[in-house]
C-alpha cells in the first residue's frame, strides 16, 4: 500500500472506531416496529404453541386403534381452532381442524385425504404413528427463551415473532438523524432549466434515498451557495440537531471547494485517500459543540458516491444505529466475464445475475456512469491486482443486501 493511502479495511476500521452509537430508545407498538433497531433483548413469556394442536385438517385418533389400516370409527366430537375439546372416548375419532387442540386421549391425527366420511362414522385408511401431525406444546418457542437479540434491525418476520408470544410493544433505538447538503453553483434540480455548464444534482437523490432505506431521519438542506460563509452556516445549522452530516464533493483544495475549510473551521477533519475503485477520497470528522455531529464528505462522481455509501458509510451508520452486524454478506458466484486489467486498488464492479446463475459485467465501469447501478443487481468485491477469468468464483454483494 502506498504511503498515505488506506486500504478499505483500514478506512472502515477508522470509521467504525469513530462511530458513537445512539443510546436513546423509545417504546413503540410492535406493529410499527419493522425497520427499527431493537434496543433490548426480548424473551418469550409463553410456550408456542401453547398447547398440543393439529397441523392438519383430519381426524384425531388413538394410533393403536387404527393398526389395521382400514378402521371404521364413530365420530364423537368436532374440534375447531379455539375450542376446548372433551377427552376422546375410546373407540372413536374426533373431527379436527388445523390449529385445534388435541383432545386428551388422542395421540395422532390422520389427514382427511386418508379418510372417508360415512355419515356419523369415518373410515381411517392409514396406519398412523403416535405423534403424527401433532404440533407439540413449545415446539417452536419455549417460555423464558430468547427470541430476539438486541441490535437486530427488525423485519416483518421479527415483528411477527414478537407478536406470537404476546409482545405488544418493543424498545427501539431512536432513528439516526442525518443532515445532507450539496455545494456547487453548477448544480440544478430536476424540473429547472439546465444552463450551459450546469448538471442535475443526482447525488442528492441517491444519498437521501439510501439514507431513508437505511432507516435514517433525513434532513435535506438542499444546495448551498458556493461560498465559505454559506458552507459554514450550513454546517452549524446541520450540527445542531443531527447526529451525522453528509456532503458530496467540495472537499478538495480547489478555490471553489469550501467544504474542507468550513469543516476545519467548525470542527476537525481527516482527509483519507482510500485504495478503493470507484471512490478514493473520503473526509471524516466531527463538527458542532464538543464534536456532537459526525461529518462524512463523499466524493463527487455519482458511482463513487453510491459505492462509498454502500461499502464504507453504510457500516458506520449501522454501528451508530446500534446494529450488531454491520458487514454485508458476500455470495460466491461464477463470473461470466473476463476482467484482464485489474487495478491496484480494491475494485467494486457493477454486475447483474443472468439466467444461468452467473454474473455479467456492465461494459462501462466508469465512476461517472450511474446507469451501471440501475442495470446491475450488485457489486463484485474484487481484491487488488486480481484478474478475473470467465468461470472464476467471485464475491458478489447484492444491492438488496446492502440497502
């Protein structure tokens, strides 16, 4: 590694070391908790299921009474879910439905497809084994067991699991408050006329969209005039009520790049060159009273913004949110392309899945070609100086797992 250039892992370690997890949490309704980060471990107060019940529509029987494989029995009762059954009389069967409690005395359920109803009798055309099609009490969850660990981002299935043991509210960390603003007199918003030399501000949409997908409360300060005074004012206002401030571009040493001197005047700043492609420049610091708000300055090229957000900023945000697992999951998949001229930096190539289960490469890997992120399904995490030959296994990071 060249002097002064950090590896991706070194930069990530520095970012995570500088993350200040949110300590504040609130109690919210479980039905509203999907997407939030759980603040405290959750344990079950009950068994699930709370009683032995049928996993099929059919007939509850004593298995020993159906050993012939062709047994005719009177139907002594009908048991629906939520009913309280009577004990099963010897020599009888009980009509039972999925989720209904098993009557005392029964030790098996025969599915209705293996039975024939004949008036008030049923013919059991099966030799059941004890326990067949019975869900036992506590089979899924035992009372007192841990069902959810602190630090997990709750998905609908976690919310459903909490509800299944009767948890009506959940303690979750408050949302991370993130301010964003953009400098550059060349920037205009979609819907406005595009003067000569101007560009539409696509990074504003990419950054705010990703932050919201990550569960942040986003305060968008919009486009800030290209002056040191205006940039310092925006930083001061952003640092008042936010945990993190993010900008893109404007952190180099050009005469019109005011973000760097503004951050240095309002706090402290580290400039990192990172061995990542696309990407490379990244600024990290703290601003406001006692460094209350973290600051991250992203590069300006749109794909560089996208990749650095995914690989570096996302784990930082997750750590601040209290998420315990910050590393994305990489899947080994087959490369259906050649990459003959690898870079000395760690590369993140835009690819998509094909019908045969391999990965195709977008033909233009320029950091300015945002089309590649729309065309693709994810990134190949390619180590430095590593050529890829068609058929090689590569590390695939799906966009769905990142955002």
